[in-house]
C-alpha cells in the first residue's frame, strides 16, 4: 500500500536528517537543542508535500535505531526537481548550517548524489525570477533584487567548498554543469553579471578550473561583441543624444508609487551616465568591467603586481587569445583584456609582442592567422601608451628587416607582383609598420632630430614602397595617406607618384542590385581591422583610457605643414605632451572586486578613432 502524502517542511526535514547522518553512532548534545531545532523547522516557511511514511522526526528516530528504508526515501527526494528548487538559502542560519552538513554527509556517503547537488547549487548563481500573474497571464517577469543575494551567493560557494572537502573530484564534475547552466546571452544584464561573478569566484578557490572558466566567459563575451559593432553602438549613442535622453521613456514603467519613482530616478541619474543605450553593448560593458576588475584583483597584492600570479594568468589568457580571439575577425572590445593585462608590467607587453611576432613570421600558420597577428602588432604598438620608445624601435627593426628579407626572396621569383592572396602576411606587416610610424613618428624624432632621421632612413622605407609587391595599393588609404604625408615632410620616401598610379589602376566594380547598378570601390582589399581601436564601452573605458594612446586630429596648420617637405637645416619642435607622457601608474586605474555588483564608473569624453581617410597632395617646392 502506498505511503500517504504528508504535509511538512522539507528544508527543515533535510536539515534534521543531516543531523541524523552526521551524528550516527554518536550521542546528541542534548534534547533541548533538538527541540529548538525542530521548532525552528516548523516555524520556517514554506510547506511542501513529500512522499514517505511518517513524520520527519519519526524517520530520524527510526534511522537512529537502524531502520534506514524511510530515510533512503527521504534522500531520494533530492532528485525531485521541485525539491532542488526549494528556497533553503533564505532559511534561518541554523537550518542553513544543518543543510550544508547534510549535503556534505550525503555526497560523501553516496556519490550518486554529487551531480544533483552541484546542479542545485549552480542553479542559485543567478537571481531568482519574480513572475506576477493576473489569472493565467504573466504580466511581469523580472529578476529578484533581493538584498540577501550576495550573502546567498556566499553560502553557495561555501557549499561547493564543503562538498569538495569530502569529494576531491568535485571540480571535475562541476565544470560541465557550469557550462550547461550558463544563461543564454540574451538574458538580462543582471542575470549574466551574477553568473559570471560567481564563475570568477569559483576560479579563485578551484584554480584548476580557472582556464576553462575564463575560456567559457570570454567565449560568451565574444558572442556579444560580434553582435554589437562599434558603428552600431556609436549610432545608438548619437541617436539617444539627439533625442535628449529618449532612453528614459521606459523608466519606472512598472512603478506605481510616484514617490518611489521620483526617488529612484534621482538615485539613478548619475548611474545612467555610464549606461550604454545599445542593449547588447550594455551587457557586454558590464561583463567586461567585471572581468577586468577580476584581473586586477588577481594580479595585484597590496598594491603591487605579483609576478607569479600575473604570469600564471597570462599563460591562461594567451592560450584563450590564440584559440578564440586571433581567429575572430572584427571583434571590437573583448581583446582589450590582453591590452589591460599587458599594462601591468612591461615584460608581459614584450612577451605578447614576441608571441604575435612568432605567429606572423611562421609560414606554417594559416595566412589569415598571420595577417591577424600583424594587425594586432600594429594596433598594439600604436595604441599602448605604456610601451616605451625603445620597444617600439626594436619591433620596427624586426618587422622592417623581415620585410626586406621577404623582398629578397621575391625579387627573382615568379610571384613578385601585387596579390593579396599570395602575400597577405607581407602586406599586413607593411601596414603594421606604416600604422606604428604614423602614431609614433613624433616620439621617434623627439630629442635629437638628426639621430631620429638617421634611424628612420636606416629602415629604408623606399625599397619597401617601390617594390613590385606595391604595398601602398593594398594597405588602407587612411594609413597610406598619412604615411605618405609624414615621410614626404621628412624626405624619407616620396609616395605620391605611386599613389596616383595606383588610383588610376583602381577599376570600379559594378554590382547589380534591386535598386539599380551601383559602383563600389574596394578600399580594404586586405580586409584589415585594428583590434585596439578606441573602446566605446563607458565602464570599460575607465580601465583602458589611462593606458591608451588616442589619435589627435591635426589642425589646419599641421595639415598645411605636412604638404611642405622639411628642409634639413630647419629643426622644428616635435614635442607632444600626450605622446611624451610618463607611463601611467596603475593605481590611477579604477577597479572593483568581483563582489562589487553595484559599482559604476563615470565615463570621460570619448576619444577619436583611427586617422580619417584624407588624401593630401604635396605642394611643389
């Protein structure tokens, strides 16, 4: 005959059964404690229906006498999805402690319960959903903003560590569950933020999982990144600015109390300065700032960079970079985690450049990977304010020497003609050199101008530009035009004749569309992008801006001056404060700990991007 359904309080039952398991063969500390705990159980909501014979107290008494059948039924309730969703975290501290002890004894006695317990704990890494219904219709579905949420997360992490103490293989079983439980990338920002925060906390006390956790997080961030282009984000921000804060239209949509709404808007005013209008960008910004804060917390100990911890984190991230980032085209922001990490110490920046350099020059790598490495080298050298001039010169020497060797091997070959498919890595390296030169030429020429000019002349740009491979035809026009203007001014190489010839050879491409034929010209045959173009995420910019070299538009006088070649006897002042600045101290970078959910940052004015497409004709002299 089936056992009757009895109404009782399961979390209390589970906690009480924990006591029985934990103290089997041992004496209880006292009947009064048992009664107090039993009263606590029955005063804690909610009521749940479970399936076993007798009350919880009777089951425990039978268990202590050696009758285990009913207790086994009680344990099996953990496999019931309804049981796993019980709000045990919001019970009294005594019940929570008893429940944690019960979990520990359960998984140590029978490891078949390990996966269900881990899955149950991981399910609490996101805010619970609050659903308001009117009849059978859901009128609201939002995250629960419970003030106890951080404390509940802490209890879940305690539970994982307690279980791991009894079952050392817990991390091995946990990682697939964390992957499975990761929220869909279109979930709310709060849900994703909480889950990523908890993953990062797990990586601290389960260091063997750190590489897999970081890879999982960055993979999800990359999905967000490729769905929010820089142009889309900027357009959304511009539209919101033109409509005078049109994003406030939904503020307080479900707030029925006018006083609460007014108070909420007053508090939210400064915070909205850091909010992105583009919904995907907003989510990406929150998660990126969380990851960058985590990196700073890991690498800094008492305000100083810990070389050992930073080196371990670098190894994890460089492997993830190779696997996910280097092969992804046109990601806008996720790659800044490497930029930020390299700013902690010059040695890591040099290691990153050396790693990219090996990728570029290795012919066994696919051409697309080698070209991407060239893009990263040029963008990193141009944008990283923390890289000193001596490192820039060393990288230019390596790149230019490799270009000359490449030309030596092509001079007598049958492939010595302009073709991206054949010479993609060569053109990528050329563009890296041109791009770095445009951004760094003032530094290269500062101080002793004659010595700087002598160094630039030793690079022999003329041979590269005049070669049959014709890199000026392939590289981006914006980079080519500024390179031509600067080298013309200092009489390093004269590019305009080649540029004009290339323009005459550029035939327009006619494409038929539904609206009629359209004429298009391919201005980026190398399919180039600069991975460290300005970050437009407002929170993340707070980490990047102090170490980032922005592009400053040239004044009309400077543009006019570039049209005139410089006379050798004239020495002009090439000083530029923002280029000659000291390497920024890292203590000026605002950081948050992984537990600082509500930290917000005020974004400075946005920086200007890459040099605009501008073709400057030289004036006769």
